[in-house]
């Protein structure tokens, strides 16, 4: 049994001081990469005790590839007169701002910093969430009404495109919360509605896929080798 490890939680010394102790997004932030891998193997061996001897070593990635890769992101957004727009994750009843999270891709950090600077204040722009899916970004506002988009003209489109942004959406969803997306209320603000990810699959603004292509490809290869499908076989993805 192969185990794929994408190291999304291996934050160590480069985590910003304000985020390192309080951000709820990375539970292994105090672990080294080796300690994180050891903890995960130990957990698997205990949970899968009857089959523990079948476990193979973790398949991981290089140290450099552990950082700046996450392009599937959902950030909550709040406005205050004192701090302006803040993008981050909730910890109990407090939003922890993480505009420069080192796990996030450069595109995410550039977009967040730009939006913090140019968006009109609440309630003129009732932004609740920023969602990134690959090269597609969505601003979710909690209203059915049309909102002013004048402030978005100040976005550094050239820099965002150079970082990999291909589509920016506005999604009007007054009940956004646990369920982020509704069927209606979509408006493409800039770019193209679909993108092609590194393995060639086409995706839109609500898609999900594993985030490190070579680990994802390896997982597929291992599964295919184990199943050994032949002509005429049928497979159901449960």
C-alpha cells in the first residue's frame, strides 16, 4: 500500500510570526518535514493495524516543492474600519489573517494583497469569501443585488496573469456559508471561464483536484498497477 504525502501542513521556520501560533490551517506547523512524515506513518500503522506490514514508505516531494504550491484555497473575508479587508481562516470567533501564507501559491498571495488595497469597503462590496481553484478565482458576495465593480479596475491584471490567473468570477450568493456556491448568480469579470491544469484536464471555478501534479500522477499509476484493468473491465468511482 503506497501512501502519498503532499506536505500541505509542514510549516516550519518560514511561517510569519503572527500566523505560526494561531492559524488553524496547518496542524503540523511546528513539525519538521521528517517529524510530520513520521507522525503520519505512525497514525496509518495504528489505524490500519491489520494491514500495517503492507504499508510502503511515504512518497513525498522535494523541500522546495513543499512551499508556494497551494492553488485550491477558500479564505473567509471580513471588513473593519480599523484594519480594512482581512483574508484568512476562522479560529473560534476570531478571523486569523494570512495574506502571505507561504504554502499558498504566489498567485493567491498577489491577488489577496491586491484586493486588500483596491476593494471598496463593506457594505458597498459585501465580500464574504475568496475561493481559488487552479487558475480560476471567485469573489463570493453575500447579496442578490448587483454591486459596484469600479474598484476592481485597479487590480494589477498583468501581474496576476503572469502569476497564472486565467479567470476572475463574481458570485452573488446571500446565503453563502457552509455551502459556498449556488447555481445562479455567476458573473465572469475577467479572463476565460475554463482553464487547463498541468495534467491536461479542463476545470472551472468550483473544481477540486490534488495539488501536486507529480504526486497525483504517481497515485493514479499505483492504483492502475494494483487494479490492472483490462479491455472490457468496468470501474465505478465510489
